[in-house]
C-alpha cells in the first residue's frame, strides 16, 4: 500500500496578485506562520472587517496610509500571536506575515511601513465615541458590544437552542502605574480594575472594564438586559438561565430576572441564620462521614428571605457537607422550581458547572492578555 505523504506546500489566499504559500523546505523562516491560519479563519467569519466597521476615521482619505480595518486587524492578530504591547509594533510593522494578514505588502509612501506602528495603534486604542481635533478615530460602543452577541448567535446556525446558560463573573485586572480610576481592592490584594465578564459556554458575550471600588454586580442588570433583548430578537422561545457566584446575588438582578422570564441560580453567602437552618443536616452528614471515613453531604430545599434586603421569599438549596473533620456548608438561591430542578442535581450538575467559566477567564487573561491594561486612562 503506497505511503500517503503530506503536502510540501500549502496555498493561502493571494495578496496583491502574489501567491502566499507555506512550505517546509527552509529559506526565510518565521515563528508566526500560524497567523496565516488565523487570517483564513477571519476571512470565513469576517471578524476583523465587522469590528473595523464599528470605527470611523475622520481624516481625509488622501492622508491615510493605514486604513482602520488594517489597524484593527493588526492589533487583533498581534495579541493572538503573543505581542500584547504596542511597542512590539515598532518591529512588527516590518514583519511580512503581518503585511500578508493586512493584505498590503508595501507602503504607499516611502517613509511608511506596510502596517502601522505603535503611535497609530495608540490612537486607535484611545479613540473616543465622537471624533475631535485630537482624536480622529472614533468608535460606536454599542455596535462593538452587539457584535459579540451577533457572533454567538451566528455560531449556532439556524437552529435555536432550547436553553442557554449565561455565566457572569468579575475578576481583577491588575494595574501598575497611575492609571485613571486606580483603587486598591481588598479581596485581590492589589491595585486593579474589576471587569465584568459574561460568557455562554465558550462564547464571550460581554467584557466591561470597570473601576474596582464598586460592587461585583454593578452594571450587571444593564448588561443582561441588553444581551437578553438581542438574543430574544433572534431566539424568542429559548429559555435563558443566569448563573453566578454570591457576588451577584443581589435583589435588583433577581427581581429583574423574575419580571422578565429569565431564570437564575446564584451562590448565596452563608451566615449564622442559614447555617442554623441546616443544623440537623450537618449533624447527619458528620455521622455519615464518621461511619464511612469519607466526606459526606446532605441537601435541604427550603424557602428563605433575608431580614431586609430581599423583596420576597425565594427558593434556597443548601449543601450540608462534612469533610476533613469539619463542616463545609454552601448555599444557592434559584428561581427554578423543585420539579424542574431537584436540589442535588441543581447544585452538583448545574451550579457547580460554572467552574468551567474560570477556564474562559484564564484564556482571556493568559492567552489574550486581558489583564494587561497598560493605557494611562480607562478610555
């Protein structure tokens, strides 16, 4: 049987009439050839083009060397390749791979490179909602926000899912200079911003940069309302469930969900009253653990209200666990009915699955440098 050999050369889309190929026969080498695959992926969904459509350049066309689409694409591809700092583009503007991705192999003027340098990219990052004398590049913030949701909806094709889960979380974005809005956050132990993230599975729906001297759930109602309206315009029958830790267990968010046919399951911070409610379950769990020599847990489903912050009684599920010789109680609050979501499944299968969102946050910060807010202002 003849051996099946891999192709020696891979062809990509031509640029300005020239062929673009990837080969393995030596010659001029680059460690960023994988960017060509990113470029091919971008052409399939037109991400860069659509994102660039959210920006406007107020300068006269004859004075523009680098179009907005070129600059946006350059920034996106560079971060995906591990070049998170604008200073990197002093060299990248001469990189042939970046030129190929931009679809522009040579500059129109002798004193320019094929793609932009750090100063032009800085003007993009400091763009304002409206152009001005010193900010010629402007952006439409609403269009950028909507694009994330549009891409999520399109990824599902024509078939709407029966149910989706939106995960909300806040994390730290450390800062190391005198940036605008600089505050120390006691939980994270550093000066940082506190961005709000919303995911649906692997899809990022929102990333909102915020100061850190706020509640973790600040602005969550507005973001959820916007995203829900956009989803329901396309998928009116899809059930929506919000999932988050106790930092989002707030009356305003739960009340909004109850008024707008959106279900929720949130962590609920423990206190003496809640722990007293599961006194018997904890005792039984301790007895089970002592008999088996292994951690044991019991569950309790009950109606609950705070002393003054909640407007109504709500369903709470408690996990009464005894592990490593001590109690480990946990609580969640939900709008789901017991017949639709039994207490153990609700906690173990639905709520605990939110831990997968932590991986999405790590990907944003570790792979795409979302924790490198190096600009002097929040923009």
